C-alpha cells in the first residue's frame, strides 16, 4: 500500500519541476489517478509524457504496491487553458 503523498513524492523525484495531484480512487492505496503538470512535457506526445510518469513510479508498480494508475498530463500552458475553461 502506498499513500497519495508517497505517489506524489515519487513523481516529483522523477520529474522535479512537476506539480502533482493524486487521488486514491478506491481508498485501498493501490488505485490512483494522477494529474501531472510540467514544462518537461513540452513537445512530447501523450505516450512519451506517460512514460515519464510511469518511469517515476516503476518500482512501486513492479512490486504491485500500485496496482492501477490513471494519468493525465499537461504542460503549464495547457493546464492553464483547461483550468480556465472548467
């Protein structure tokens, strides 16, 4: 079992400039939805962005501490546009 704060820390360790939001989808500590906002995503395709995030949590996923991870990635510019339209 991994806490939302631990998931956030793992992602921020792998993507140091990232703003990360983590939601435990089931309350069981193993199914998460993450929103990651980072300038590191500039010019990257969605699959490349997700690979960066998965790389950060790979160890927790390989030990099944995290069973499922839903990922949404944004650059700061697309996040600002998304936030304003919500």
